[in-house]
C-alpha cells in the first residue's frame, strides 16, 4: 500500500496511463540501465518508480515540444494521484 491507500500495482498503472495521456509524451523510459520501473509479479511498468517518499517518472517527449511545459504538466497530473513529490526526467526526444 502507498500513502494514498492504493496498492502500488494499481497506482503505478494509473500513473503510467495518466503520463501517457499528456500531449507530447510518446513513451515511458526505463532509464539507461532499465533501473526506473515498478516491479510487479511476472511484469514491470517501465518509467515509473513509486517509493515511500518520492514518485519518479521518466519519459520520452515528441520533438519540438516545450520540454519544461511537458514536464510541468506531467508533474501536476501525477501529483493529483500520489501523496508525495514527483520527479520528472525527460530521457529522450
């Protein structure tokens, strides 16, 4: 369970769907070594890592989007789902 009372698997799926719905976000990104993921039984959700005190989101953005605006939109949308700070990293264009 997370601080919002939602199981991590369900919350990670909600966060992933929310992030992918943001205009100009084309994909989630697992990081250089695949380390950014939520690990679940028999599967993983790349690009989303939900800890006890931080939600990390790594994304790929469509060029030539306003990168700061996209990151701010992702952060704002995800903050509505999780009860912790959100860190957004743009991994690729």
